């Protein structure tokens, strides 16, 4: 059944006009009157609806049932990702949502090639939010991960954070998997460096703020691979249920 994010109040029995992008998808999929779709608004659970009217620029649906089904991890994982070059961030965000990340924090680190002005950051955030929505629709999640505004690494690392923050570094002596096996499931933030990794100064600064430095194996992974490997490792050890 096609799933769509619908950022509005949803309730059983209501007849609603679907957002323009959802109406467009309905028409692209060539769905007809009385076709069943799933809607969610990010507040938890999902609704089954049937299409009641399909016009060129307007599609309405009647909400029939509600299910409290969720697909969230039982622990919160924030991915703090240093900005990579080109479109790699698109892929990172998409896969992070699929793997259950609760929040995504873009970081401007010392070795980042990409530098965002305030205007570009705003446009990028809007673009990334669209990727989050599409990934949630595809992966069956009924809650959208929070996307934070891009921030400088040194400014962010000094902020007080109740979550355990973990910086992934090939120079670390203990592995993430080993650490996870000896600790109960808990909220964590995974720090992933850019293409050239975090600088030595940044690692020292992070450790001074109580950040734990761990590795994800003997091989050096690309920045777009590292976060996904870390998320998968934690999920494998702590489980998803």
C-alpha cells in the first residue's frame, strides 16, 4: 500500500485534501477512486484512507482506520555528520533514516570541503528535509527524524549533551561493537568526520568535552560508509526490538 507523509491533523472519518506533492504521486501511480493509501503525520501511528476524489490539481481521501504501529528503535541515535562534498550528504541522510536514526546534525569541521553560507544552508536543509520524508515513507517509519541546522564543529562540541557522544576514529583502541556489548542500550550520538577525517585538534577538543573515541574496524571507511556501518553495528548488538 502506498505510504505518504501528510503534515496536517488526521482523524478517522475525516475527508482531507492531500498535499500537492502527495496528489502528484497519486496521479503518477495512476491510483483510482477507492484505492487504499497509508497516511502519517509524524505524530505517531498511521492511518488507512481511500481516495474519494481525483482531479487534475486536487485529490481528496477519506480516513478509515488508525494503527498505532511504529518502526522506531528503542533507543535514540543521533548522527552528527561532518559535511561531505557533492551529493554524498543526500545518500547519508537517506540511509540513516532507513537504519533508524532519530536525529541528524550536520557539522562544519576543519577538513570539510563544503562551506555553507546562511542562504545555502537554508536551501540545503529544505532539500534534506524532503529526503527525510521520502526515506520515512519508503522505510515504514511514522515519525520523522529531527534535522538540526548545520553548525560549526567547535561550537557544537562545547554544548552540554546528556547523550553519550561517540567519535569514530581509526586511531581508537576500542571498537564500537565491543563497547556496545558491555553497555545497555541508551541514547547515543555518533560523530562522523568528513573525507579527511576529524583533525587531531578536533579529536583532542572532543575528548576534553567527554566524547568517547571508538573505532569501527581496521579498515578506513569513506565518510558516507562510516555512519551507516556504525548504525548497523549498534543495531546488531543492541537489537531493534
